[in-house]
C-alpha cells in the first residue's frame, strides 16, 4: 500500500480553466505512476514534487511534460509511454486522451471499478478521517451507450464534440460518434446538417422513454418544452434544463437502492435538492407525508406534474433555496439529500442536525465533498450505517455514493 502526504489535491483544479504552458514549466521528466487518485489522475513523484498526470495507469513508466504548477504540485501531460502498465489496454475510442469526455477507457472495466472503489475509500479516510467498508458496489450493466442526456459543443467550423479536459478547444466526435451515447442518439447527431449548428454554441440532447431523440440549441429546430422520462415504473416530465439521472440502464437500480435503505415506514420525509422528484415520489410509498425542496423553477414544475401523473397525493414540492426553506421545517424523521458536486453547505448541515431525523440518506457523485459532509454528521452523533457505490458513469472517474446515516 502506498501512503503519501499530498499538499494539494486534484479536486482543487478548475476543469474549465485552460492550462497555459509557461516556458519555464515545459520540462520533460520520466516518472512511474504509483496509483490513480480521484479525478482520474495518475500520481507520480519527481525530485520531491507530486505530479498528477491524466490518462495513465498504475505501473506506467511515462515521459511527461509539466503543464501547470499549483502550490507544491505539478500537473503533467504524457508525451511518451516508455513502459506500459500491465493494466493498460487499447481504448476503443479513437479520440480518447484528447477528448475530455472519458478518463478510464485505457483500463478494463474491472480495473475501473477497482479504482473507483479505492478512490472513494481514500477520500473518506483522508478528508473525513472515516474508516469503513463499502456495503455494496453495483457496477453498470453496460459500459457504453448508457447516457440518456448530454450537452455537446460546436466549434467555429460547425463541428460537434466535447471539450478537451484542460482546454476550451472542441474535439469533434469520431466518425461513429461518442461511445457513451446510445446508438439512436449517435445516429441523430450524425444526421444533423452542418448548417443547423450554431458555431461556439452548446447543444442539449435527450432521449425520452420512447426512444425518441430531442435537441435544444439548433438553428432550425425547437425542442419540446418537456420530455417524458421513466424510471422504476414512475413517469417524469423533464424540462430541458432540469436534471434527470443519466444512466438509462442503472436508474432503476439507483431508485430501488435508495428506497430500500430506510429501516421502516417513516412519518415525514424531507427531500432536499429534490429535482424532478426522482427520489421523492418512490419514497412516498414508505412515508406518511413528504416535502421536496428545489431551487430550479422548471424542476419544481416537473416534480408537481409528475406527482399528478403518478397519482401521488402525500407529498408536496416547494421552490426556494435550501438554506432558506429548511429553516422553516420542523419535525421530520427521514431526510434525503442529492446535492450538487459542491456538497451540502455548512448552514444546511447545521439545520439537518437541528431537525434530528432518525435517518438521513445522502446521494453524492463527488467523494471529496461527501467525505467532508459525512464527517460533520458523524461528529454530530450520526452513525454511517451503510455506504453503497453504484457506477452511473462508466468510462469516467465519477461514481455515485449512496449512504445511510442513523442517529445514534
């Protein structure tokens, strides 16, 4: 086991910032990758410095150029693979390593799963000072073709694709399209005439429950105000800007997992960051009453429509900031939270602790902020009863954590 003191972490990087190469930093070094840490970064050391290098595998010996310095850490780019790791494999995508959409296609899926589990545990121990075991890791049933939604960009030449990882430059999709998108979506994108794209603009695409593909952001098409999505037998009208879980193969399992965690029928549910009611509605079956709170106006409208469509009458939805609305809440015994990657703000955590729910379910796609928030709850007297990982984002460094906290 490799133990290291790292004075800066990859999570501090702003992924949208272009890495401008300083002539003084364009040095070449030969390093060996010790392990892969959260963010998909290979970890190496050189002359007392920590170097983070993307698209590498444990055991790779590589020649790297240094492209950025932050605090005591360096960020590098592979210039040449001197000795490949036994774990390395040929990626199936021809633009992998240039396009920023994927991070692990140079590994087998088995090794990808192993690294995701390892990075979550390392973040819990390093940031949260929490030592625990994963209750269950649920791998994705398919590595490719899983996304029901994506946002891609158009370059100045009118070609569609995703941005490089450390750049605003657009990498056009390969001839067969992005492997993470379903065949129907890839075919629909390929069929769009070049003149329909607006250069330097974003295009949103979503495939609904019927397999129809819809676009927003094209010059000559106007997408529908809502698309009908389905998960676990529940129907959800979803506006273009509303969030809906993206893995069409694993959404049912995610929903079932969350619903299975409470120990018994609960009296009152508070679902914060509830979105379109993805968890609120199925949880309505195991609570007497519930409330979902969400800032996005369109998502709240979608959630209310979904409640009517699914004939759910014991939950309501409230639009507002979580920080403000949670101050008005009293007397709940189950809280669920699916916050953005920034995690749960301190103010919101303090109000959750004030409410003293018997159980709290946290869903997170960002292990560092999950570890931080989990430590606060444990310090307040909660027990981390179960931690489950479900891979909603194969090919990337992202993984979903679903945790149950119980009041001791």
